[in-house]
C-alpha cells in the first residue's frame, strides 16, 4: 500500500521543521525517489513503513537524513556566468582596494552544495588577482547537507560536473585529472573550507564577511524564514560588503536591510545603513 495524504503531509512538515524547505504537494513523487534508499537503510521496503518508523522514533538522526535527502543540490562551476563577471570586474576590485591595508578577505558561500561556487571564486582570485596571492583570504562554504559538505571537502568532480560551466583552460590549470575524476589543486583547496550550517537555525560561529553568496536557496524558504535569513546575513556583513542572490531571487520582498545595485546585466546587494534597517534588527 502506498503513502496516504496524511503520510505525505507528515513528511512535508518534517522536512519544513528540519530544514525550513517547503515541498509542494505536486512533488510527492520526489519523496518516493529520494527516500526509498533511506527506507531500505532503516530496514523497510517502502515509504509508508518509513513514515511509521519516523512517527514512533524520537531520535533525530533519521529525521535529519530525511530532510537532507530532500534538499535540491543542483549547482555548477561559474553558475549563470554573469555574476562571476561582476565579481571579477566590479566587486572584487572594490573589495581589494578597500581592504588593501588589512590584506584580508572573508567570503561566505552560504548553501554551497558540492562546492563548485566556492572553488569558482577561488579560481577567480588565482586567475585575475595574483597580486593578492599572499593575502589572508578565506572562502567558507556552508550547507545543511552533510553529504554535500563531504563532497565539497573532497574536491573531486566527475566529468559531467567539470563539463558544466568550467572553461577547458581553467579546468586544466586548476584541477588535476585522476583516472575518471578531476581534483582541485592544493592552491584552490587552501582558499576554501566547508562546514555544516542550517540557515534557518542559530548559526555556528562565523566571521564577518566582505562578500556573501546566497544563491538559489531562498526560493525553498517561507517568506518569514527568508526575512530571518536576511537579518542574519546583515549581521554577518561588513558595512561596505556585498551580497549576491540567485538569478531568480530578490531581497526587496523580504527585507529593507539590503539595497540593490546593478552592473553588467546583473543585480547584487549592499547592506543598507538606513535607520529603518537598524530598527528592524532591534
Ligand atoms: C540549489 S543548491 C544551490 C547551490 C549554490 N548556492 C548554487 O547557487 O549553485 C541549494 C543548496 O541549499 C542547501 N540548503 C537547503 N536548505 C538549507 C538550509 N536550511 N540551510 C542551509 N543550506 C540549505 C541545500 O542542501 C543545497 O545544497
């Protein structure tokens, strides 16, 4: 017997509670594909039995595994192209100029998935800004899925992954082929680190960032969770910092803590110093 409507409603609520991700009713089939391996690991053959176990099991591990399995981890090197042009031509030169005395930059790839976004940024630094090669630069990737964090830390990508968005010249310069995988070079690895963080729960200790990439994750959150995330991102931004969202995402509906700017066919955001933004935080 398959899952009942109430089983699906239970799973939707579980995922929402664990990760703040909203799964639409029309995507019930996704539960079947994503959760069947977890059902097997739990010793049952179908989703309905997995739901029965979940309903009776107070331990958090299985719930975490379910929420993690339902995350959408789609990503690629230099995803969407244009944001990386703006980073190269506008944002990074400005950040480098303003941090010239400090010689230090902190960058957050929030919801980093398997790490291609963080490593793409590292490639931009190595390729276009060799003059800051001895600066203290840290690109920190965080995600709610431990599986993708491990993947990012491993820094090894399959042919299909390196064929998406990564120019051949950059591939051979910044990744090394090992049988049928490509591994990021120690130079890129030294710039990037990855750790667990749920954007909709209290965050781990993180530095104040000069640049935050929060791309293609807000769309899974409720309006309330989105504005909570913007408050945290604002707190973790330097006053002159930058925020980049995904191509289909915008801040205006959820917060007045950031103001948009436009360059090279691409919107990005800066923290607003306005009194209303400050009162929103109090
Ligand atoms: C579609 S990927 C986007 C990856 C990358 N930022 C990009 O634009 O290519 C969304 C990522 O958000 C993560 N995610 C979903 N909910 C999250 C949450 N509450 N906290 C942190 N990460 C979350 C997922 O695990 C997934 O890896």
